C-alpha cells in the first residue's frame, strides 16, 4: 500500500483515536482469521494508514482502508473517579456566634451528613447553566488532548473505607496517558481549591446541629488520587471484558453469537454503571445471577435490569458488625471465629428465610419482589438460524 501523506494520517488519527471500536464488514481473502461482524479495538494507525486492531476473539490483525470493508465506532466512554479527602467546619447552633471556633470534621464524621451535603452539591451544579453539558471542563480553556478525551467532570460524594470522600467523576473517551492524567489532576485540584470548590465551601449547609461549611480541598495532607491509587487496584469493566469478569457469566456466554455477546455486554455495563462504582454493581449482578441460577445471557441481562427486586448485604461488612455484637455480649473471639454460622445469624437478624450466600460475589442476597420471575418471556428467542435474538 502506498504511504499516505502526513496530513491525511494526522486527520485519520484524530478522527479515529486508539480505543475506537472497529466492526469488520468484509475482509479481503478467503482465509481471513476474523469473521464478518466481529468487533475489535483500534490499537493504532501506522505510517501507511493500516488500522492495527485487537479483535474480540483474541487475534491481532490490521485492516487496509479501500481494500477491507469495516466501520469505525467512537471509543467507549468510561468513568474515571478522582478521590480527595473531604473536611468541614461545623458551627454548632447557638445563635451562630462567629467568635466561637467551629468544630472541625473529617470524612468519617461527615458520613452522617451525606444526604445534606449531596443536596448542596446538586444545588451548586445548577447555579451555572454553562456547566450543564461538561461540568468543570467548561472552564478548562485549552485546546488539547485533555479537552478532547475528558467529556465532562463533576464533583460528587462516595463513601469508602469508613469515610465520605469528595470525588471528581470524569467521563473519558479512550484512555489517558500518565502525562494527561497528571494534567487532569492538576486542573481538578485547582477547581477544588480556588475555583468551584472555593464557591462551594462558602455555602451554608443546614444540619440538625447547626451549619456546615464543606471543603473539597485543604492544606493538611490533601491529595487527589484515582480509585486504584487510593484504595488499591480495581478492575475497569467495559464491553470488551465484562463477559469474562466471573465464571458464571462466562458460562452464560458460551454458544452465543458475537452480536448477542456485544448486545448483552453493552446492557450489563449500562446496568452496572447505575451503582456507586463498577465493582459494587458487578458484585450485585453476580450475586443475583447465582441466586436465580441464570443459564444464558438473556437471563443475565434480565436479572441485571431488575436489581431493584433484590436486597444485598456485603458479607464482610456484616461479619465485622456481627462479630463486634457477639463479643460485646461476652463471647470469646476464638469461639466466634471457629464456631459461629454468620449466614444463619444474618437470616435470623433480617428475617431472611430465603437468604442466599453468594460467596464469590461477597454478598448475602434475597429477592424482595416476588413478581420478578425468570420465565419464558425472558428466555432466548431462537431465530431460524438457531441464534438468539435480543430485543
């Protein structure tokens, strides 16, 4: 293939960045190792314009525009969360005496005020109509790869490790290089300390004890980190890897066509994104699937779409609380660790006669809405060629 001119290559690389999804329509040659309809992920475009693709079947193969027939789809959006310590000053109610020193609160203290702080955050977001589409990125002011890749960024809250954290939720197209991530962190830090966050900390948040002023930034050991940096590595799930994320879901995908797998994966990722974080959403889907004994992708999607019909309790959290309760009653730690049936205790404590212990997902689960039943209405509909049809 003739070498493409530099301007054309720059245009193609800008329009089709790494991470773009490729769907093969038709390839040259009768012995092509990738079948028509297969999806893949663009790795890069080389100097002669060949699209180097990692296909969902594990193959790595290049495509040549003009010779191979393929479609380029936009890169999948993912959510990047940047965590920062949250602090506040509580002015206890006594006539709001400004001469009195406020009570400093940290993330652990602020858990009880989460609803009030979240309501104030949402109210603040609506003060500026310009931010409705891109949030903090409206004020970024640079024409660079950060502006192209980071579609939006907004401040939110999340409770993890016994603390309430400030979170910058950033919707990303493709992936950020280490250098780009550093630039984004610096920009968000500026917004937390001197921009958006400075305005927010001046808003009085009324609580039962008085008035809160909440700080997204402070000068005492403050840092901004990704979820993996702050809490340890957490996998990022997308349509490419979700079906291999745990064994039960992988078994459900056996025998499904590529189109069926893609449709189901997209639906599962969408459902998973409704939880506080991906890992939490995936564990709930996994627990509900094992509870219902799903046998195929259609049933898996049906369960994921009806998570509100189930109730979940993290096993680790329950065991920790139960152990503290039992030891407070005088039981020895050795006896509790070796002899106690936590599952039975959970069933008794919550009145869950049908409690199911999904150990692999780390969840106790039960169905709270009996109207949801995996019946023929959600089973696969077979087309004339024997494949499943979603819809």
